[in-house]
């Protein structure tokens, strides 16, 4: 928005009023009176707004419109009412008309802010930025209006900051900031909408939902960044050269982090690991409780949460006990004396295993003689469970308790260690 150049199409009455209103030094008393009137109207409108605002707490949409427009509209209405009585001379009338025009322009920009907030529902921080952006856009419009009349304002617009091949003027910076706020709000809304749409799809696995959501988010913000640079007047070709050198430096420093992100997408699409799986990787054994693009969280049997970078999953062998189904095989063993009746000992041991509600009937459990040593006969029970996430130690403890109790009754003795 560059300073406007004189144009024959401009309303001559407006030009005359603007020239009159800018001759403040020739009419100091009227200028002070107009300034007091405008300040009083704004303060009174703001006071009324504070008194009425609590009544709108239950209507968030109405409150957004109220916060944006009430003060400037009420102040504009009061100024128009006062100007109807014509209390000032030529300078006062001209000054009031220019102030009223500036305030009407401010209402227009605030109305655009209202539409953005109502349509895209930004976060609290983005709401504040949006309201600041409307003020900046209004100020830029006024500066552009006066830019031809005051050389200092024109120079302010034309001032440039150069970094290498990138040149950025004050106007471009402000335009990029204002447009950037709107673009960020729309992008944030777009990522949320896409994320909800992808999550509602009945045809996608949870891992695919997470991966596609992250990819969609990255693409949206990449487009948003390009649009912000374009709005700021930054040469993308020059930026590409700078970004390439910066990318090489960041790539070398953050290659481990980048590897985790790429590995995360691979794991999510391949579904080699899923939330709820019982896995062992990199010396960590437990159940997967959470997966992101960068890391996978595994809850160990000790109740600890291990955060495993995703490149560990793609660079190491994974033992996934839940890949084809959720059944997990457990073993339990006891050593009885060499003279023990192994049939009776095995029968008791098997009865103790089968008596546990968590032990699956298919595949059925079994007890076998796994070894004969100089210390005794080793009996090993093999059993399957489908809820490894509920723990294993408590189940094995119950099996051993039941076995030992029955061995004591039957007189079966364990071998000395």
C-alpha cells in the first residue's frame, strides 16, 4: 500500500477538507477543542462498553462483534451528532469530517477482523494478533493518505532493510505482518479441519491417520509460509539460495532429529508398530502407549515410560509380540527332586496354570519335562495370555503359589538350589 499520488478523480471537496484539517498550527484553539471532543467521545464509548460487556459473557459470538465494533461505532455516532450542530468554524468542520472518515475506515477494518474471527475461530493469542493487525492496517491506510503531504511519512514507507539479496521496505514488512496474521489464522483452522476430517475416516488405520495428519499439517504451513513471504514482497528465488545454505547447516546439526521424523512416517505407514503392541526394541521391553512422528512411548513392566526415537525402530530389530495377534506366550518352571513322580507333579502344575482366568484355553497350556540335571528334574509350563498390558509377574506369582500349596499337600519336594 504505497502513498497515493494526486489523482484528478479524487473528490475536490475531500481534498480541500484534508488540506484545511492539516493546517493545525493556524488554528490551535479549534484543534485542541476537536482533540478534546474526539478523546471524550472515545473515552465515553469505552466506558459504556465496559459497563455492557459483562452482560454478553454467555454469547461468545455476539461478544466478538461487540468487542471489535462497539467503541468506534458509538464514538463515531457521537461525533456525527455533535457535528450536526456545527459548533466549530471551517477548520473544526474539516477536522471533524477527516476524523469521522478515519474512524469509519477503522470500523471497516475491524469488521474484516470480526469476519475472520467468526469464520476461523483462532486461539486466544491469534485473536490478540488479529486485533492488532486491524489497527496496523488502519494506520497504514492513514499513512498512505498523508504520505504525499509529508515527506517524512513518505520516507518512512520507502525505508528498506537489505540482507544479502533480500530487500524489505517498511511498507512490505507491515503488509507481510498484517497478511501473515490472517494467513496463520486460516492455516491453523485448516490444519484442525483436515485433522478432524482424516480422523473421522472409517477406512484409515490409526497409524495412517496420524501420519496423514502430520503430512497435511506440514503442507498447509509450507503454503502459508510461501504466501507470507509473497505478501511481504520477499523474492523467493533469493530466499531459496539463503534457505539452501541454512538448510545444509541445519541438516548437519539436526540430522538425528530429521531421521527420527522420517523414520516415524515410515513406521506409521508400514504399521510395524502400533499403539497397544507389546514390543522389545533397543533393550526396552513393554507396551506401546503413544506414537508421534518423532518418537514412540513404551510403558515398561516396571511402570516406567520410555521415550524411544523413531529412528531406533527402523535401525534395530523389533520383537513385536502383538503383530499377528495379541496372544503372548509365557513360561514358568519349577525344579523337583529326582525321585519325584513327574506325572503327578506335572498334573498339579498344569492344574495350577489352567486355574488362572487370564490363561487362554486355545492354544491350550502344557507342562513338560524340559531338563534333567544333577540337582533335579526341571518342569516347564507354557501358557498363553491375550492381555500382556495387564502385567505378567502377578499371574506367574499366582501360578507358583497354587503349585507350591498343592505340592506341600501331596508331599512333593522341590530340589535344593
